[in-house]
C-alpha cells in the first residue's frame, strides 16, 4: 500500500538554490521555450545557467530542460521541438546526437516497491551519433550506445548497445554508418 504523505526528497540534490531554480523556470517558460527565441539564444541561456554545450548545437522551440546545470551536450547535436529532458540527474548527449520531436529523457522515477514511493533516479547517457526518434522515451540509468537508434514511440528501459535499433518488436543490429 502506498503512503504518499511519507514521500520526501531525501537523497535528491537539485544542484542549485531556490533563487536560481526560480530564475531558470521564469526564463525557460517565458523566453527559452518560445517560438520566437533564436536557437543560438537557447544555447547561450543554457550555458548561462551552467550547461556544458558544444559547438553547432541546434535546440528547437518548446524544448524543456529541468536543470541546465545537469546537462552536457556534444558538438553538432540536435534537440527537436517539444523534447523534454527531465534531468533530475545528469543527462549527457554526445556529439552528432539527434533527440527528435517530443522525445522524453527521464532520469527520475519512483520505487514502486517502497510504501513511501521514494525516488529511484539515475543519469542518462546518449553516446555519439545516436538517435532518439520522435516521441521515444529513454528511462533513468540507460546508456544509448554509439550510433544506436531508439525508434519512434518506443520506451528504452535498459542499455542499448552501439549500432543497435530498439523497436517495439525488439532489438536488432544496425550496419555501420557511412
């Protein structure tokens, strides 16, 4: 039986104080996610709030990043419209990664076996050349290997080896990229 009033934030570090958190939420919800905000400004805003962002990164509008200071993005990576990086823990995107429209990278979860529904969080890593397709979900603790693909609309709950396609029907090897 769940005892939700017993839930606490024990063991979870947001990484910055409340003033910085509130300032980020204000910026994210008024400027960062807006259609009129240039992609270069989105990158600059993330960097200003502590994200490590490589060169040539493209971040489209309506992207949500919970905590920029827990985000690392490699060179020439794309983050598509409406993607949600729910990074209670660090999210690391390698170089030449594509996170497509409305994809969800969720580093947080709850322990369904614990009455207090405590957090069960873990980082996510998406290695160089990988693709998280439209509306795909990558869950806490997962590493998506180099040049691997998480197919549209699927949920990846365990590590995906390099050069592997993850679909609703299972996993299969991919050829080396050209």
